[in-house]
């Protein structure tokens, strides 16, 4: 341990002094605020949704309500409240989705009337199923506190019980259970409340909202299994933003019609998002689109509507044809307002799906039946098409000098402004692949086969060996990325060369047909050019390693014979010598070039072991 010096002691005293005098103290509405002395001012708010709370001394007040809306409960306190609800209501069932790396149960509450609380019984009921999760980033705990209130009102108090007549709710209050218990007042400096909160990443410092595609963590594997087994009609991922100031308190969005699930996107645009906007506004909230600024110093430059890859919840849902909405509450709004807005959104979701759920199911079926011949591997922002503009409810900003930053920094004044700004959608396809009939994975690559199984991708496992003509890709100038990202070292490649050959696949190998509901997901996981492919995530590092070589005393005379016997080879060799002086001056490179053109060379070196069947 490093010794604690005078400066460290002074800084500790400084921050604890802020806490004592109220910079982390009670804000205007009684909520605990973070760095209140330096955060932008808040706008006054007195929304009707405040009536959703029960008094602090109510028998079923949540820990958040008991604290005057300033505190979020720890893991054990949250589980204790769930168990009380479960014991008090026949409409609730507490289900474990597995254990975290530190051994905590990942709990999901099933709120379903007239069923046994099992996946089969919920499906038999015919009612729409909503799965909402909080705390994937465990400092962003608005969803947890809102969901505990809603579970109570759906059951023991009965004020919202009619919602369960038409829809079911699956609620995961704390997804990142280990990160949640790294509890501190200092975890999110830019966020107003609660008093203390969890950490962004899990116990192994992995971000669960970067893990959907690779599914490295037991938490994510448990969640994906739940999505497969319970088959929700809608998946809500509840977050809190970082970044800019603006008037909206609850923002939300999903991948648009340019993505992999256009029918689902149409339902969102035409049915669900208008219902959210109407219901939130009626309760005094300010709903808006997801806000990712082009330039946080100047909001007039616009916001981007980016198309996430399947490492993210909404990107994963889009390619799986699982309706998925990303909810981002505004971190600079008071905690009470954010929690109540999340409650209203969840209530609106259950009510709307109870009325329109069959329309959503038709959209899901339409998207799952799609088999486009060309499958996009990525999207970017259009270069030649001017973006559309939107009306934006901003906050006035100005620049002020900062000695700490050494330059001018943005400062929001708290004054509302109406702006018209660009909204730039990343809808232009960067690359695509012609849909293969199937992919082939050799039996030796068990980690890849296991992950495909976790995702629920259908596979044919060979009982006996089979020879198949496939196209595989050879790497041109691959290199390992210079840093670790999400626990893995990614691989960058200059280019890929196709190699068409007949390959003998042993028993235990897998054939993955793309004519299946998760065919698009299989393509993005297995196609090496895809940004979230198993290849780019480093599942095949062994192929970069050479294991057989040739000695100069053998290759030099063999090379002389090859050049003498093959005029075309000699011509190609001499052209290489003339064009590349370093090559010409290196005996090793000259002989390596010739070695690669012999049958002794390892034909599998740098070849990705994923075969395309055309």
C-alpha cells in the first residue's frame, strides 16, 4: 500500500468537508445531490407524478420513499423488499437468473396474474410480456427504485393492479449485482443523486452493456438465457445519461427502420413512443429523444442517432428481432424526478402493450421471417445526404475560462432555449455480406460453439465427419490492438483474402444455417468483417501463430529448383525483387516468399476457421 501523504490527507478532508456542508447534501427538493456546488442549476419542477409516492411511514414504502427520495437501497435491502412482496402476493414469483462472479444471485421478479409464474404459463396466457432491467451500470439506479414502486402498486397496494389483467412484467432490479455493491458517494460525479450508488462495471471491471455479443460474463449469460426462455415481447434497458444539459428528463430510443428489424421500429415510431410522450407529459415530465451530441460545447451542431452494434443491448435486440428500447434519464435532473419518470414510462409501456401487444407480435414475426440477401455488417453517417432537423428543448450555454482545464469550458446557465438542430442518423451501410447458406465451425473451437449455444442460435452438430466446399478468409497484415478492451485484445486486419477449398469437418463440428430467426445474429457473430464478430473479439488468436518453419539450407536449393522449373514463378519473383529493395536485400524474406508457394507451407496460417457455405 502506498503511504498516505499530506496532500492526500488534505484532499480527503476537502471532500469530506463538502459532504458535511451540503455540497453533497440536501438539494431543493430534499433529495441528495452530487457536487451540487458545481453542477448546472436545475429548473423548478412539481410534476403530478409525485402523487405516485406513498408516505415514508407507509407499510409498503420502498427504501427510496422511506429516505425522502434521497437514497437507493443496497443489494441485501433490495432483495429483502422483493422477498416481502413475493410472500405477500400470489401474482409475484422471485426467480434466480444465476450467480455473479462474487456469488450473488441475479434476481428477477415475475409479476403475472393467473399463471404459475413460469415461462410456459406466461406464454399460454397470451398476454404480452415486458422485461425491464435496472442497474446494468450500477450507478444508474433509477430503474431499480421505480420498479420496486411499480411492483408494489401492481400487487399489494393494488393501485395499478389492472395493468396485470392485460400484460406481464419481468423485472430485474439489479443486473450488475457486484458492481452495485461497490457502493460510494463518489461513483458518478456528474449525477444528481442518490446519496450513494454502485459502480459502472462488474467485479472483473467488465461493462455488461458491451458484453451482449461476446457474452463473456456469467451475468450476461444468465440474462441471455432469460431472454430465450421467457421470450419477452419487449426489452427495456434503463440507464442514466452522461453529458450535456437540456430540458428533457426522460429520453428513449431504438434502432430505426434502416436496421435489422424495420417492422418493430415502425411499431415504436407509430405506437409506443407516442404513448410514452403522451403519458410522461401528462404527469409533468419532459420526454425527448436520446441525446448524443455532435459537440457538447455547441448543441446547435446537432445530435447523432447512432446505430449500435450487438455488443449493446439495443443493437443486440435489433439484430435478434427482440424489440429493445434504451432509456436514458437525464443525470442532471433531481433523482426524485428521474425515478418517477421511469415509473410513468414503465406504466405506460404495460398499458400500451396490453392494448396493442398483438400488433407488436405481428411486427416481431415479420422481422423474424426476413431473409435479406445482403446483410449489413455496419452503419455510418451519410456523407452526401443533408440531415433532417428537429426542434430541440435545450439549455442556454456559454463558455467560461478555466484555470484547471487551461481553456474555455462550457457552462450551462439553467435558462431554457428552443433550438432547431440537425439530427444525424447513422443509416448508411459501411459494408455488407451476401447471406451464405450456412457457416461451418470445426469441433475444436468449443468456446465459439458454447457462445452460439448461449445465444440460442440453432446448430447442426455432426455425428460423423463430412467434407464440404467452403469459403474461408485469410488475414492480410493482421495485428493485435494496442490495448485491452472489455477484457479482450481485439484484432485489426488490413484486408481479407478469400480461400475456397474442400474442408474435412470432424464429428462434433457445427453447421449453422442462416435460414433461422437468429440468422442475422449468426452472421454478425461469425462474419470476420463484422465489428462484433467472434474473430474481432479475439476468439481465434491461435491462427496468428506460426508453428512450422523451414531452414535456409533446405529452402535455398529448393527455391533455386523452383525458379528454374517454373518460368511464371521466376517472372513474379523478379518483379518482386525490382519493386521492393528491402525484399531484394533480405535472404530471409526471399526464401519465405518461395516457402509460402510450396506444399510444405501451413495453408491454415492466418485463415479464420469459419467456413461459408454458399
